[in-house]
């Protein structure tokens, strides 16, 4: 039980990194691990086989990004709006993406964009791309508001994310407005009545529950309650982000409860390395992992480029093409359909 409630985000090393974000990887390292410049390593590299780019492209074609930030947004500048991102993804043969907005639902715009990009695909002889939306239960929609969940569902929304920027845990970690945010459990560790109403509606609509910016203790309590209440689709968001960091062992606990573990590309090589990702992969297995970019902010890579880096990272580390396909295509498709 002690390992279950280990709160990485409260440790001093994480707080220092989070509040003074570095912009480059450590000297002598790449996103894929330490660089070896020894003579013996150079001799070995001379005979290395050339990587076949088609392996990467065959996986990127058809991939799903379960977590991308599109504009316009009231919080930060975005690289693209949903239509621009949809056309890019359609052109490259992407399977689909889930558009997330911190302060307004993405359900209505996703349905409109779907019609527009469907027409674009017909006109340009491209395969259809799927666009999914949802609602983040922040204060702008009333917090843990069942009305917001119903509205999102009736407009075709697929995801319901628990509060992120307005979560008490988030505010506590970044040092902004602690005690003024939203909790999903009470002081005794019990899931609140408001949260249970949300979970009941998510189960009724067979929607996806996105759990991310809560503490480990909160996430465990909520996911266990969600499973008990019949929620079938659960994703633990960005477990390799310092705000919501989970150990590989903790990820295994959530996966055993039936949740998918979301590994995201944002901050790869800055806040975490591929060694961290591989540790989660080895603990959980490809069957319970989905990939997302968590990109779209102006300071981050293009979303599809973020996914490309994750895919290449797994391939470079010897993970089979079939297992990478599970993580970047099949599992996300099953989560969303």
C-alpha cells in the first residue's frame, strides 16, 4: 500500500524541475538515453544496419493521438486549430486524434471539423481521419458538473476529463491557489458525491474517463470507484509528466484495474527519458498502453512529430513493430470505439 500512494510530484526533486523548467536535455544525452562516444562504440556503429524509415511511417500512418491541444485557447497559444490539425493528419494518413481544451468543451467543434475534413479527404483522395472531443471539468464549465457531462455526450463527446488546471493537486504542486481548487475525494479518502455523479454519467454514456492532474491517492480512489460503477473506458493521462508522475509499479496497479496507461511525447528528453518510458512498458505491457503527443502548444513539437519520436524511441530500443502498433493504433482505437 505504501507504494500505491507515493506522491512523486510532492518530492523536492520534482518540484524544483517543475517550477524551473529546463529547455534542453542534459549535456551528453539525447531523448533516447546517454550518448556513447567511446572508440569501441564508434567501431560497433560502423556495422550497424541502417534503420528502415518505412517501419516508422507504417506505424505513424493509422496512429491515434489520444491527447492533443488545439486552438484557440484562453490559456496559451496553440500551433493549430482543430481543422488545421485534422487536414495535416488526414494528409499523412493518421487514424485520428482527441482534441482537448482546458476551458471549453471540444465536442461541438470536433463534430463540425469532422464534416469539413471528411469533405477534404474526398476531394484529395485521402483516407478519412476521426476527430474526437470531450469536456474538461474545470471551473469554466462548473467544475464537477453533471450538466456539462450530459451536454458533451449529447453533442457527440467521447472524453470526460477530471479537472486539470483547477484540480487542487495541480494547484498545490505548482504553488498557485492551493485550497481553492477541486478535489475528487474528501479528507477521509472517499470519492465525493459530485465525482460519483460524474462517474455514473460516464458509465451511462460509455464515455472515456480521463484521469490526470489528481494526486496518486485521488486517482486510485476514483478509478476503483469508477470500475465499481461500471465505467468501461478509463485512461490515466500523461503518467510521465511530473505533475502526475507514476512509478512503473503504480502504472501496473492501474492497468490491472482495466485502465489504459497514457504515455505522452511532451517533454521527452527534458523531464523524462526513454528509459523511464521503457520501465513503464516493461511493467505494464503493450496491451494496456496508449500514446499521445500532449502537444499543440507553441513551445512544443508538432503533435505528429511528438508521436513520431515516441514510435522511433520504442523501435530503437528493440520493441517489436507489432507491439508498437498495439500502443499507437489498436489500443487507442479500442478505447475510443
